[in-house]
C-alpha cells in the first residue's frame, strides 16, 4: 500500500495543455475519486499515474518514490479499464493469472491466488471460459480479478461501471467498496458520475478544464463547495442558482419580475457576505420546501412535476429563477398550479457572479 | 404507380461467373501441368491432343528426382523462404506496430513511401544487388537471397499488418503493460496472437513471393547446389530439347509443398478472435 502524490503535474499534447498544474495527495489506503465532465483531464491524470501517458511537468510519486520515468510494469499498480480490456484469446483464469505469470510467480502459488481472487469476486465457475462467453458484469468482475490478484500498491479504476446498466452498476459499486474495505489498498477512481463519486470516495477531486476545483470529502464538497462549478456538479438534482440583488440590511432578496423574498433574521448571518451587492444565490432542492407561513414563504408557479416514488421533484418559477424543490411524494401538484414555497436561506450558498468563487464558508 | 428501377439481371449469377473465371484461370493451367506430368513425351506431341493420359506414368517423377538434385533445390527454396519470411514478418510487425501506435510524425507518408518501394521493378534492382552481394562475398549463399527477399516483401507485409493492428484496442496493450509486459512483450503476448489471421496472411504472401522468385535467384546463385526450385527447374531443359512432361512433374513437385503449407495455415486464418475482450 502506498500514498499517491501528484505534485504540480502538467500535461500537454503538442501545443494543447490539458492539465494545468494539479496537486493532489491521495493518502495511503484512501479511496480517491477523480470526477468531472468530459474533457476535464481526469482520465489523462489517471493514465499518467499508471504510466500510460508521460508527465509533461511536475512529479508523480507512489509510495514516496517518484515514478515519472518508470514504465507501468514497475509502478506496482493495477488498473481496471472502462472497456474491460480482457485478453480475448485467453481464458478467465489465464487473464487473471497473466500479471502473475509475467512476474514469474510459481505455478502452484499462481493457481492458489487465482482461485482466491475468483472466489472473492464469485467468478470461480467461469475460470475456463473465454471473455467472449461472459456478460458485461462478469467481464468487469474478471477485470477486477486481474487487478486484485497481484495485491498491488495502488488500484486505478477508469470509469469501470459506465458500460453497465443501472442495476448492475449499483451492485458493482457495492462490490468495489467491499474490496476497498477488505484490502485497504489505495484507490484512484475516475468517473463522470457524481453519484459514484459521492458513494465511493473518501475524498473527491473535482476537475474542470484541466484545473483542480476542490479536493475534499464528499460531505464537504456537498456542504461547502468552493465555487459555483462544484456546487452545481455535486448533488442530484443539482443546486438551484439565481442572480440576486441584496439590500444592505439583508431584509429581502430580489428574484426578478418584482418578486422579492423576505429573509428571516436567522438567515441574515448566512447571507452577510452579500450585503448590498449582486451575488449568485445557490439553494439545494431540499432547501426549497413546500410551506405557507414560513419566514421566507412566497407563491411559486409549478412548471414541471417529477414523481420519484419516495418524493416528488417540482420545478418552480420564482421571479426570473427556476428552482427545483424536493416535495413529499403526494404533493398533489400539477403544472400551472401556484403553490407556496419556503426557501431556507440559512442553508444558502453565495457565489461571486464574475469569478464564481464561494462567498459563504 | 412508380416504376421499379431497372436492376442488373441475375447479379448473383454474374458474381458466380466472375468467381468461376478467376478460379479457372488459376486452376486450369495447374490441371494441365498435372495431366502433362503423367503423360509420356510421345503422347504429349501426338495429334490429336489427348486431355486425359492414355497410359498414365510416374516415370517423369522418377526422372525429376534422378536427373537433377531437386531435393537440394527444394531444401534451398524451403530454407530461404522460411528464413526470409521469418525475418520479413519480424521487421514488418515491428514497423507496423510503430506506425500504428507510436505517434510517429506523418505515418501516412511513411506508408506511402513503403508502397512506392513496393512498386520498384525488380529488374532495376538486380545489378545493384548483384554488386552489393559480390562486395559482401555473399554470392551463392542463402543470405544473398534471404536479405533481398525479406526486404522486398516488407512493404506489403507491413501494410497488411498495419490494417490488422489498427483493429486492436489500445487498452489491451495498456493492460498488458500494467500486468508486467514491456511494449514489445505486449506486442508478442497480446497483439500478435490477436492478429494471427493478419500475421499468417502476411507470412503466406511473403513465403509465396520467395518460393516463386526467379530473377534474383538466377542472378545471385550460379552454383547448382545453391539453386532454388524456380531456377533448378530450368536445368531440366536441354540445349535443344524441352522435356515438357519432366518439367511439368518438376513443377508439380514445386507446387505441392506450398499448397500444403497454405492449406494448413489457412485454418489458422480465423477472424473474430478479438470479440469479447472489450465491451460491445
């Protein structure tokens, strides 16, 4: 096991810079998830850790040893690929054993380790099959078997679940979490799915356009996003945003079309950084609740109703802004209705309209 | 009502006919040589022409093996073809791999130059090659043929392999390199087995090229014991006589090994090996 240190790492392909100096330290035994939209550089960063891409500038260290110039086979890592990358001409057993064979593991030990790994992943009955005879989920298990059998210092996962259907994805997510608990190996996991990131990670690194936005625990990223991008990326449904002018006394928030929402005295402390200026207000859907008579209650137009069984998501018009609110399952609303909603501004986030940086702590 | 567009009549039949013409073009001369090889010379010269031999004989085959050291020609041809094919495939595989994977500048241009090299008329190379081999004191040795044969087949083999290598997903090699292979190891353990059909196709092309080659073999090997089959067969011809049945028998002896070889390796040329390793 080992820590993975990424120090001021840059990557350019020709004249195009794709990673602009990233610093991340993944602690020994930590489960770190790199997340971000397509093209943010997360897979490139992972491939640099693996040694499949060169590092243009900066250093990558695994277990305290700088690995910039080491080929992948000398980094003591294992990687699970998005498209499985199983050797189609080899059986499942040969696929799993390949890394051991390349490292000259004696045959009896190799067989024992393959048996153990396949038992852990419940693929013992598939050992003699070729990858072509397996389902997507089984192939992904074999790919994970190939990774765990060598007990490497670090596991790298490159969007391993994105080719699986929703149910299988949830199942495999649990499986991966269990593997981490069992082996305690350092994991760097790339995904574009923020639910995977939230559920799996000890810490999430959110990337955008080759820049690190925030590297913190899922709860921190959710509760204290450092900027508007992180706030909008983490959380499903995403945070609601509205540009608003706040008066010096923070008594009301103007949401356009003449709608001005009163602010409770308790929420004023939270909104203090916005006093007398224009800000972007961010409010999570769970803080847009149904309710008349609250301190910040205003009537809102219902635009869309999405029942989820356990709750209902309601798209509401508040002045110029469209806010999603989490309502009870039996909300009894339909598009075109007007319903009172209460905005819990004590939980609001404030962002600078130009830089997008968070103004609230 | 809309008129149906006029369609080419009996498209399937036309395709069959074209295939038949191609097959007949290759097969009928061989059949004629085979029939000639079991006729006596008298029967061959007799009019009217007989198609099937009146009195089939294997005497011509006996003469093939007694008149000239054909076992030496066979051995020379076989050794030269195998060794030059091995050399050609090794270099072509590495070259094709480099063109497909190593982010070289202008791989398309390099391929075009290779193609241009393949277009050189062989006759233009004979004199420089002769001079080179004489300077290297390699005349009348296997390497005098192995080296140019390997080089001459390389452009075609490289192009065949490039098209096969392009179909192998990058991540399969990446997985192999993470599993402990070097780049060449990944090529050997993963890419080559998966592109076996392409490798065999290229190898068959190279092998047949060498097996059939006449001009260089004639020029670079003047000693009888170093001759290859195509040149050796000409020795059955006398100054004034053309013993066609014996020459035909020698030709059949030349055709059979390569036909068997191709038949054996054709079984290995199976597609779809890559299915299942990746998604989809």
